[in-house]
């Protein structure tokens, strides 16, 4: 257990809690947290997760911009649902990307748990993009990711990170409930006006 891991865990808790509350300030905590976690995961030879943090850094800035635009346009952060076709397309993409990335990590690195780590990484990419786009389904993916991550990080002995993902699972469940409520409320006026 390193001070970097503890600090990263605390920053990510603040980030995800603020996301669940649809606060744009989540991104400041997210930027700091992903930078620290890139270092932690590289040290543990979880290369997929380390690279994922760099991608998350880019998505933090994209999400910050997109959420800012949503708030400016509508006065609040809006929540949207995906179509059934979009859901299936995203799931197929995650499965394909997991197979390819897991194989690459297995074949060309000494990665620990290359397919599990790769699957979590690819699903996390999709979930973060969907979160940046304010799609309700991001929470369903995060719940599945959190459950898988708890097992992987426990197996690697990363206790603060395992505890973090237990907490993130609880926040994700709350985020799904709250965002679904907000999406229903936001959709009602449009349906009535049409």
C-alpha cells in the first residue's frame, strides 16, 4: 500500500461521487486521480490499466468540455438514454476490443491477468465515453466493471484499490438510480410538448 495509491483512491472517490451528483467539478478530481493511478498501475505491471489512465486523462478534458456545453445550453447537466441498437453495438465493440487487447497483452507483455485486465480496461473506455456523453447506461457498465475490478485488485493485493472499488460500486448503484430519475424528469417536458 503506497501513499500514491491511497491519494489516487481518495481523488477518484471524490470524482465519482461528484459525477453521480452531476457536478462538473468532478473533472478536477478525475484529472489528478488518473495521473496518480497511471503510476500505481504501471508499478504493479497492470499495463492495460496504466495505459487506460492516460486515455482517461484525455476523456476527462472531453467530458469537462461536453458537460460545460450541456450546462450552458440547458441550465443543468442533461441525461440521455441509448437506443437498443446502440447498446448492442457498444457491447459487441467491448467484446471484440477485449479479445484483441487481451491477446496483445498476453502475447507481447508480462501483464498479470491480461484478459481480465484487458476486459476491464476496454469496458472502462466505453463507460467513460458514455459518461462523457451523459448516457445513463454508463452506470450499468461501471457496476459490472466495479464487480470485476474488486476481484482483480483483491487478487493482486491492492487493498486500498479493492476498497475503492467496493465504494465505487455503491456510488455507481446510487448514480444509476439518480440519473434514471433525472432522465425521466427531463424527458417528461419534451414528451408533453410534442
